[in-house]
C-alpha cells in the first residue's frame, strides 16, 4: 500500500467510528431520518460516543441532527446531508483508486 | 492504528473498504425485515390451507380425504390472519424509529393489502349465496390469490424489486392456469406452485442478503 496517500482521505470520515456512522446513515432511503437510540442500537455504540461523533459530522455539515417532539417525548432525528453523501462517495472512490493499480494518481 | 479509540483509523484502504461493506450489511439487515419471516408465513398458509381444500374438495367433486367441510376455509381464515399480524409486526419492527418516505411507503403498501382483502371479502360474501361449492372455492381462492399476485407486482414497482416482480408474475400466472383447470385443481396449483413460490422467495431473499 502507498502509505503516503492516506492523508488525502477526508479526515472527518477516515476514523473507524465515524465511518461506521456515515455508512449506516447512507443506507437509509433519501429523506429518511433515524432516531438517536435506534442508530445507537444498530451501531452498538454508547450514547456518549455516538454523540461525540455525530457532533463532529454535524460540524463538517455531513449530517443534520434535529430535535423534535413525538407527542410528549423529545426525539433526536439524524440524517446524512447531500454534502455528507457526496463526501462519503468521494471517500470510497479514493479508497478504491488506492487499491487498484493505475486507478488513480500514482 | 492511531492512538485513541475514538479516532482510530486504518493502515490500509482494503481494511476500510471491508469495514464499509460489513457496516452496510449490518445496517441493511437491521432496517429491512428478514425475507424468510416476511414470505414463509404466507407460503405455509397457502400450502396448508389450499392443500386441505384440494383434499376435501378435489377435482370433479371427489373427496380425497374426508374431513368436516368447514375445515379448509377455517384454516385459511385463521392462518391468513396469523400471517398478516406476524408479518405486520416483523415489518413494523424493522422500520421503527425511522421516519420519512420509506416508512410512509411501507404503511401505504400495508394499507393497500388490507383494503384489497376487505373489499374482495365483502363483494364475494354478497354474491356467494346460491353459488355451488365448486364455484365458491374458485371465486374465493382465485380472487384472493389474484389480488396477492397484483399486490406483489405493485410492491415490486414501489421498491424496484425484480425478485418480487418475478414472484408476483409467477403467482398471477399459476393462479390463472389453476382457475382454467377448474375447481380442485386450482387449490392444488395454488398450494404447490403458489405456496412453494413464496417459500422459495423467502429463501432467495435471505441468501442474497447474507
């Protein structure tokens, strides 16, 4: 592997926990939003850990976190933004050019 | 690997791609219902209740296995209700705490099943008086199975699901063939081809998402 190319990967996504968050959110249908506890259950992360990573993704504009109410109970709904989806696609294609010889800049 | 657990990265892109694939599979498995749980209850319902119907109301009015005449229809009603409730719960569980277009699509699709079954049940029971048993079984069996075939075709259109389209087309065609063959044979065709088709659909869907 060409170690020198790794820094070109988007640092916001290129961390195990955040990558998993982004992949999970990318599997939802367009326009769908997921509640915080359900996302936590799918990813098997602690609440604290998940909120730290969601905040970083939110700061980068990759996810949107909205607080709403369902009846009397507050709910936090999350989804990947168009910017986040694009960043993820670019991240994946960068990874692919790294492993395919001649696929990217040598 | 980097220093902290929170910020751990990868040494190599292959590892990252593998993680992406694993998480995709994991998420898909959790937000979509297990195809076996969605198809097998219906497959078993058809296999058992249309099987009983064939044995009790065989071709040319023959009784292949003697049993009270209410058994096949009662089995069908009870098993259909059980399968409907079970698949409703399974489908609802995988969509819980996710809101947006896809849960609305799922709900509207579920309602179209109920609407179709309710309408046909009311229409058929209104015209059932005075019909001979053989015509009754074709009307109810053929009509309900036709509805199921069309609903799977429509579901395939909603989710762009080729396998579901094949299932809907298979059920529709075998149902027509069975109706043409006549009472008795229709029940056999639906039990074996229809019920079998649903069992295969569950198996194929499960194998594909493993």
